[in-house]
C-alpha cells in the first residue's frame, strides 16, 4: 500500500534536489521516491549481510553448527 508522506526541506537542499530532478527529467516527488527506495534496498541488503555474517560467526565458533553445515550444506555425488 502506498501512502503519502510530508517532508520538510530547507531551501538549499530543496533547490539541489529540484535541479537534479530537472536534469533527470522527473518531478521532485519521483526523485525523492527513487532516493528513498534505493536507500531502503541498501538497508535491507545490509541487514541480510549482517545476519549472514552472524550465522558465519556462529558456525565458526560452534563445532556442532560447523558439523551440521559440513554434513548438510555440502553437495555430494552419490554412486
């Protein structure tokens, strides 16, 4: 669901963003959405990387976890 929000910008910041939007051929609202969406994707990816790193640290520090991944996570050719 898309919901409108209101953002207050100081005059110099607004001018910079309006100029950039004009260069890109889009409106200020669209530019702000693009910036917000890109940042949200970056934050989501960062959280995923941090969670993966935490799992890696756990596996590295816990022999039972390492054994589980050694057995379960490695494909083996049968036959």
